[in-house]
C-alpha cells in the first residue's frame, strides 16, 4: 500500500467538505421562512441576461476544485457557464424569489426610481450574506474535523477558528445593511444614495456589494465597514450602471469613486472596470466579448487578480485595461 501524501490528503478532505456544503439544501434566506431555497439569479434571466447570453452560455469567474490547484495555475479564472448557473446562488424559495422582486422583473424598470434601484441592491446583499454563510459552514466543518487536526495541529485549526469568527463578524455587518435596505423597502425611507446612468458598452454584467477602499486598520475596527453597491444591468442597446452607498457609512474615497462613475468618460470605462473586477466576484460577460480579449491581457488580469486576493488593503489600480481595444 502506497504512502499517503499529506498535502494531497488535506486537499481531498477540504474538497469533500466544500462539495458537501455546496450540495446542502439551504433554507430560504428570508427571515422566518423555512422553505428550501431554489437557485436564484441576482440578475433575471429574461430581460437582463438574455441580452448577453449566447447559445445558453456566459463567462464568469469560477474557482477550480481544490485538488486541481497547482503553483503554476491560477485557482480562479473566467470559465464558460450555463445560463442556469450564471450569477446565481441558493437564496430564496419560489414564493420569495418571485414576490420580492416583481417590480423589477415583471414590470418595466424605472432606473430613476429609488425603490427599483434598492431592490437590485437588496438581492445583491442577500447573495453576499449567503456566500458568507456557505463559507462559514465550510470553516465550521473544517475546524471540527479530527482528520484535519492530525495534519494541521492546534495552530492550524486555531487559524481556521479565527477565520470563522471573522466571517461571523462580516455577516453581522452585512445584516446591518440588510436591515437598512429592508426598512427602506417597507417604509419608503431613503437610507442610501443610489443613482444610475447609461454606459455605452455591451456584453458585461455585475451585481455586488463591495468593501473596496478598506484598509487593514478598518478591518480591525469595531465600526461598520464602509461599503458600496455596484451593478451592471445589460439592456437591449447598452448597459445600465447602478451605484450607491449608505448615507452614514462612506468615506471620501467611496464618495470620489462613485462620483467618478457618474462622470466617467468612455475611454476610462475599461480600466475602471478592470480594476474593480480584480476586487469582486459576481460579474461576467458574453462569450463573444470574452473571445475578443487578447490572451496576454487575460494572463495579466489573472496575475493582478491573484495579487489582490493576497492583499488586505483593497484599492483598485487603474493601470491596465483587460478590454483593450474593446472598451
């Protein structure tokens, strides 16, 4: 019998834990609902993604299986995905998936309407909470694994427990923003600054909440992290940008950044998007746009993505345009 390779065994166990958690039947994320969640799209298939989908497929950032990680290969890259898996997570039961967002899915969206912009951000925030809940469950199972303990030892498991506590804190912060958004939806209040504008681009989509411009000092503080919402919504002729932030939780960097998007010139869009896409996960593009990107630009983008993943201080560097010659 061959000798067990400790590194491969650890990767195998971690991959099994991740698969089990990802295959778990999650409850609907809405408070008090115990119905099982379906695969919910952050941007609706009909009326949004149908403007970028080609032959039933799109390209999105995806992780490789842990066991496939190699030193010479990025663990995250743009991969072809089916429309059913695009920009989606197990979020809502069937009733909440349709009922909560009927105003922006079955009626004409008014991008000057605060409530409509709010609904895009509410869904993106709940998706971020669910992503963290999934990671939290993975960390919990890893920390309880007696087999992993034999390989990691006390210090290794303790590090996982610290990650677990940090993830819980992150969920608590997102729940704060969730309460603010829900209060606005239910009570017609306006706790956020949200605006939209047309961008003269096609083939891209995104929907996320980001803590970009966060420093290590901010992470160690007990204060609520400053965040902003960012959405690219494909339309028939162009792309609708939605961006905004909480009126009480922003800083000058976020204010300046959102103002830049409000005033952005066409020749700045590509580099600004590239810088942002190294910091967020929930975005994608049409296959035809992907095929037009230069191979050397993809390689350079993956290196920048890897660098950003290793950096606690999150600041976009607009020194490169993934979409050179396209956007």
